[in-house]
């Protein structure tokens, strides 16, 4: 069923996305990125070169000319048409070869529906690089999309959206944006551990959900030796799968059991299986024995008892001069008198 008028655009796509979410429609391939136009939760998704991309949606009315898809990037433009299936669903695909050759940067996708008249009223002329309004004067130029004097990708996408939104055009559209970058595998910082610890290392990546990563943990001292020498491998290795993440990046994790590790510095390397993504970091594994820390002697605190102050020597008080006793004088005088008395007889 087709309704005319601009007032249908909002409700048309609102119903379309409710149906999309409700039915859970999805054509997924391992390692592919699946996008839904106007899905704010996945807007700004990071896509690695070489990962295929699928954009799904619903377009009612069975337009005989299908839908027109504009893919706009920095110095890049691709305009194509896709058909709508019998169940009103459509899929736009960017193959591995497509994304592998895209330069790093932001890309905008505009999916245009011809609506009531079944014709695309805003079209692109590849010969001149101009975007024109088919309804005005046999093709009035709206703006220059490619070639000399063309707008940069964000401005070009904005001008296209404004052109389709014009009141004299019944076409409608949905938009989406994503980022292309070189394959990346990042590793979260790893704390030091002791022999016997069980822990998980992980990180983020712009590789698609379902892509495989090889994780290798190798002792830094490990190196090829003669078979007569004892230099056993210490570490771990395994393959993990990328799972959904947040903030535009997906994530990965790898469980480690260090019970067979020897104390050493270890190198962690993460590599993409199908894409050239790689990352590395290091951490230390310490001896697992528990040592008793040295016990320092408790210092003896010697306390001096508080004593009363030593009494001060009293200062002697001044005394009067000692008077001699008169008795000896009296005795002496008496003796002399006796002597004189005896002589006078």
C-alpha cells in the first residue's frame, strides 16, 4: 500500500522499523556487519577493511524501479539500485572486495524510495557529476556532487537529504553512517600474575562479529635451541571469536591458566585470521611460592620513671659570733688569789 504526501514519510519508516525489529529479519554471514538504517545504537559503527556489510530494511509499496542507494565518502561516490523482495524487505551489500578498497574515513548511506509516482525525482548524472531535480525543467541542477567544484562528503550527503526532502518531491529516504578503518586488534592492559593464577585477557577490535583471532602467549626467554638443550615452551595459544561490543567496537577475550607457566616476562600477540589485524603487549608472571615477609624486631621502649626533684641544699643562715664562756677566767683569777694569800702568811 502506498500513501502520498510528505506526512507519510515519518510514519512509513516508523512502521517499517517496528516491523523489522518485530520480525527479527536478518540475513547474516559469518564475519559480516549487519546494519539497520536509523538505528541510533549502532550508528557510527567501526568497520574494518575487508569485512562485508549488509544493510537491511523494509520498503512497502513494491516500487517497480526498486530503491536507489547513495554511498558517499571522501572522494568516493557510488550510486546503485536494489530491488525489494516480495515480503517488502531489501538488502544492500558491500562485499569484502568493496570494503577492502575503501579509504579510511566516514561514509554516509542514503536509501531513496521513489514513493507514489514510482520514479526517482532526485537523480545523479555520472557524466556531469551533478544531482538534478527531474521534475523541474527537464532536470534542474541542485548541486555538484562529483568532479570540479563538488561538495565534500558530509556537505554532499546533507545537500542530498535536503534535496529529497523538498516539498515538490514525493521521494522519501533513510540514512546511515559508518566508519571504515584498517583492521585493528587492541589488547587491554594486563596486570602481573603469579604462577598458578587463572585470569582472562581481552580487548577490542573493529573486525566484524564472528571473525576469528589467534591469541598467542609466549615467554620472552623462549627461543629455538638444539634438541640437546632444555628450553621447553612456556605459554599458551588458541583461537577466539569476536563478539558484539559497544562504542562502535566489538570485543574478544581469552582465558589463561598459568599453572604450567614459568616465571618470566610474557608477550601476548593477537592476529586476525582473515584480516591483517594485529596487536601485542607484555606482562610478567612471578614465582608462585608464598614467602613469609621478614619480621622486624619490635623496638623496646625504655621509659625513665618520673622522680621528684632533688632537694636543693639549703643556704646556711648567718649566725651571731660565738661568745667564750667566762668560767676559765674566774678559775684562773681565783687560783692567783690563793697563791698570793699563801705567800703573805
